[in-house]
C-alpha cells in the first residue's frame, strides 16, 4: 500500500481549489477482490468498510466534493450488492447509473461498455474504485488540458513496503532507511482524465494498463499529473489493516 501524507493544513486557512468543469466520472468496481478473502466471499470489494464506511463510498463522496455530479459505475462481481447500496445516488448527492460487464473482461471491457452506454461528454474522469485520496480533480484536469492528451494519469511517488539497508562497496552496513519514498519513481493512482477519443484505443477484453496506455504513450498522447498529496489503496488484508490505522486521525477522515 502507498500512503503519502503532506503536513496537515490549518483549518482556518481557505486555499483556492482549482476549478473542475468536468461533471462526469466512470468508476469501475467489478473486481472479485481475491486478496481480500474471506471478506469478499459474500461482499464486493467496493463495500468493504474502511474507516467506518465502504471503500466505494469514500470514492463517491470525494468525486462529489470535487464537482462531479454524474457517476457511471461499472459493476460485475456481486453487482446487486453495490446497486442496492448506492441506488440512484440521491442519498449521496449525485446521479448514479450502472453498466454491467464481466469480471473476465478486465478494465478494457468495463470502461468501453460504460462509456459507450452512458457517457456523452467530450472529457470525463475515469478511475478504479479502490482508492482514498485528497487529489484535486481540477488540478488533474488542468494538466490534461495543458498536455492536449487523450488520457492523463494521476501519479505519485511509491513508498516501499520494507526498509532499505545502505551498504558500501566494502560490504559495511552504513545505516537503515525505513520504508522510504522513491522520489525518482512514479506509480499510477488509477485516477485518469479521458478525452472521448480514448474509445478508439480501448480493448474489448483486457486491461487498459497493458493495451491502451502503451499505445497512447508511443503517440505521445498520454499525460501525467504529479499528485503531491495523500493516496491510499486497499487491495489486500494487510493493506486494509494499514489503511484503518492511517485513517485514524488522518485529515482524510
């Protein structure tokens, strides 16, 4: 799991939030959550509680706070649980529609079907529904416009899940660095901005990370936004435990 926590801001200071003019987001929440078994045996990953509420609820509320009013949820595994919990979105202050895809179809099928069925916007957000973050979508959108990209990925520096040992050329241990952040590397947060042209590059089956993004990169049509704030993923039981610990007293809570 990766967690980056900037210094907590003084609540008395009101910082300007970059304007977000995009109102639609496609959220995929169809995976089986195998690494979260046995919790996900009878519960979809998006409804696993983190910090007192379902993971997917964190996502919906964060999107609403960033100006998104219309959400298309791509659902597959135990989809009826998610549809029953979120309904039409009124309870959460947004409009929610559902696009059903297969688990085996991957993110390519999930995004392709959801966009084709319900998205009419020229520009929209797209994401995997398994992160908790304070990412400002207006900033992400600004970078996307600046790059004239077909897709822009929000990226962060990864934190190693283990400590590093500093060793010199004489095999002497010089010190230890506990779970360092790799400042020279970036990983995807799974949060994107898509131009409608993305539909030309989406596979019918398979994952966009392996098919779509490499193609866009070759054409220099894949941008990156460096998110400086917090980002938490929950993909395993260990990460769930760590997320619970981090959210206690965290400014995201």
